[in-house]
């Protein structure tokens, strides 16, 4: 019997690979495969320029924002669909957006906690 969240496992693997989402401060181990995955760094990929897209975080100085990529993923687009629609983006760009969002969320939790 399928659970309501079964489809999320496939999305998680297709977006993050076998190691799961990028970790915060330390590498993460996928114990089932015995793999250690280093944290994804978004430095040099996510840029903020005051005159571009209202100072929103963008990808490599282009006019596509982190929010754009996250909203595509949230709407159900797969990583491959995004890469097909935006050939100038890379898998690393998408992972950098996820890493940036995860770190911002973590900082919000720490500062409010």
C-alpha cells in the first residue's frame, strides 16, 4: 500500500542524490550505502547585487533567483525539467539554492530559539 508521502522519496533522491539534502555544518553519512557526503557550498554560486532583481539572491550573477528555482521545485518540477528549461543552469546551481535556503532556515531557527 502506498503512503501519501511515497512520491517524496523519489523526488528527494532525484534532487539530492543518494546522500540526501546538503547538511548544515558537517558531512552527512548515508548509512545504507556507506557513503559520506561533504556539505554543499553555495559560495561563489549564490550572488547578491543591489541593482539586480532588487538585491535578491541570484545564481552566478544571472537574473534567475534562488526563489525562482525553489518555487519551480515546490511546484513539482524535477531537477531535470529545470535543467532542460534553463540550459545555463547546472545541477550544482540547484543544489546551491537548496543549501542557501537550508542555511537561511537554520539561521532563523537559531536566532529565534
